[in-house]
């Protein structure tokens, strides 16, 4: 474990991020799995910022417009994401309200901040070490999909509660913008090339 | 995993493995069954062989496909209130947003995320792994099939859907009485099987076995 770390790039090699095979620098395509090879994805950051900004733009209407339209007899109530969670707290379902708040508010906002931080610290000195930032990246990649939970809840409720005049639940416009926001931020996280986290770390160490 | 030291050892590139997350080079040494080889810098799991992984993967992929067909069309949940009832299948859930407008796109997306992509991934894995399990040459386009399966991995959201069910049940609980259909239990089992399948697959092992160089004709 005392041997120094050597990267493929420093050794004049290019690594395949899909199957981990290495090739001489300049090879265009991995002969094992067929992926395009790039020592560092230089346009990665552009794509990250693009997806992140679109994702954030979709997140704003997702919070302003109703997610669920509930009709019981002749009264119709609209609930936004946060409004729905507050309602759950009034019903005493604190745990479920917490799940919704974490999945639909905590995770998305945390993700915007985390991805922006990771992207910014590629070219600037960072307070966190490369190890910490890599952990943060793994967390963002792992947890991002779970925001989709609220969209699924809306889909289940709208399919299930269709009892003609007595009660019905229908999706509001926020369902679609929220789903888009989750998809775009997932794409932002996937566009990020984590190898750059380590590059910036080792350059400063020298 | 062992570090790569001198340039002399770089001559045979096939024995070198580079961490996809941090680019660190290692000499590929396949660990004992059940053990994992991790990147010495960032801890990413590089190789994780399991006993009988290919046969078990095939069994689980078949299970996923069969369970998903059942889970899609049998009644999933039903709700009763004031003498009225409504049963809905997974299929209905996916179609909940169909209104002829922009919401229809969301229906397609939901159907893809919870049904189509998990099934497609299982079929792709079957196509890739089945010949390897019986020591035959991979089928044509196996590498492309496995690439597609890997690209779709983050978009397979069956397990998230199950947690969504739990939340929806609590929300609807004080409005009406909810019953569970056979498809609900099928889907719950399905999620466990998908997670098991994921933990069995060692990507590096599959890529190595797919490599035409490693298969003397």
C-alpha cells in the first residue's frame, strides 16, 4: 500500500471507464467493450452545467404548481409538494411527511448544491479533500434516482382513487416538471467525469 | 490490489486495470470467490467474482421477466369507499397520466422506468450471459447489448416505485380502505430479485469473458 499512485494518464495510457481496460494514449475506441475512449472528458463540465441549469429551471414550477388535485364529493383541493407534506403532518403521519420532504425537497436541493460544488472545485482550490469530494459524488449518483418517489406516488394515487363522484385524485402540472427536474439532474450527475476530482487533488499536492 | 510500479510491467496491457472512477492503475488479479478487489485510492469495487454467478444470474433474470409479466396485468391494489371500489393494475398506474396531452409523455416515462427498463435489462443480461454460462462464444452484438444494459442501470426504478407504494397507501389510508392484489406481492418479490441480481454481476468479469481475445476459437 506504500507504492505511489499511478494513473493511466500519467503512464501515457487511456482507460476505458466502462470495462476498465487500458489502451495506449490516442486509441479512439475500446476493442473490448466498444466504448469511445477519452483520457479526460474535456467537455464534461459544459454538459454538467447545462443539465444542472435546465434541471433547476424545471424545479421552480414543480414547487409552485399543484402536484395533486384531490376531489372529494364536490370540493376540489390542490396540493403542492410542500403543501402535501404539511397536510400529512396534520394527519399525524410524520414519518411519511418526512420521506416526502427529504425525497422531494432535501435531495433535489442538496443535489443542485453538491453538483455545482463539485463542478466549481475542479478548477479552483477546494476545502474538501479529493476523497471527501469523491464520496460526495458517489452519494449524489446513488441518491439522485430516489427523488422520483413523489412522481410514482402521484401515479399510484391517480390510478387508484378514481371513484366517480365520491372521490378522485388527478395529477397536477407539477408532476411533469418535477419528473423532468429529476431526470435532468440525473443526467448532470452522469455527465460528470469523476476522474477530474482526483486530477485537481494530485496537481495541488505537488 | 497490487500497484503498478515500473514501466516494464506496462508492456502487457491486458493485465492492467484502471479504476473507472479515479484512473488509478492496478495489476488485475482476480480475488477468491466471494472476495472483492477494490481500488486502492478511491475504494471502487473493481472485480467481485461470485460462485456460479452466471447460472444464478440467468435464473434470476428469468424470474424477473416472469414476475414482471404477472405483476403488470394482475390487480395491484384496490380501494373501497362508501360501497364503491376500484382495482388498479400496474398497467393502469403507468397509464394514470394519459390525457391526450403533455401528461401522456409522463405516462410513457413511468411505464418505462418501472416496467419496460427492468424487463429489457433482464432480457439483455440473459442474452449476454447465457452463452458464457455454457462456455460458448458470445452471441452477435453481445458487447452492444451489455453496454445498453449498463447505460440503462440508473433508469431502472422498480425499488423506488415500491417505496412510492408505501407512501401512497398511507396517503389514501384515511380516505378509503385499501386491499393488496396478487401483483403487489409479485412486485415486492421482484424488487428483492432485482437487487440480488445486481449484487451477483461483476462487470469486469463479464467484459473479460466477452473479449474475443480470451476465447480461442
